[in-house]
C-alpha cells in the first residue's frame, strides 16, 4: 500500500500441505494482497507490441527434400553406444547428420507411413 513502483512477488498459499492459491507481495513495503485480482497493479496496461509477425525469422531448411530423413540418424544401421556412433554395415565412425547411399529407413512405430524403404 506504499504506492511506490516496485516488483511484486507471487507466493503460494497453503492450507496444511494443500496448495490453495497464490498471494501477491509488494517487495517495497511487504504488503500482501489476496491474489492477482486484488492487487492494484495487476490491471496494468497491455504490454507494448515491439515485434510483429513480419519480424519472426523464417524456418531453417537445412536439408534438401531428397535428403530429408535420409541421414545416418534415421538409418536402420546406425548404432549408438556411450563411446561412439557407428555404421552397422561399414563399422566406421559416423555422425547422425552424415548421408549415405546405402540408407535404409529404420522402423518407426509412431509414424507407420514413414516405414517404407526409400529408394536410393
């Protein structure tokens, strides 16, 4: 109730071990409000809109359409262990983003339409 411009702290309110609500506390004077609706500063003006939809960056497109989901990370022969990542066919160290001409799609239980073998 000091009227100064200060931060507000939101604290949980408990009855026993049950959380029943939130209280707003003025950090300048320590006055406790029953909730955000009772606090005089909760009805502040809308935040200024600094950025518009035109300022949003476009989505990155790293792989070309023919390379999408054909990297080693999606391959059935990609073997991961705590020490390295390797190809099960060539037994060479590989990275998940490497591309291979012998790519075979691994079975995907969440996306059954993607289980078909991709032609190489």
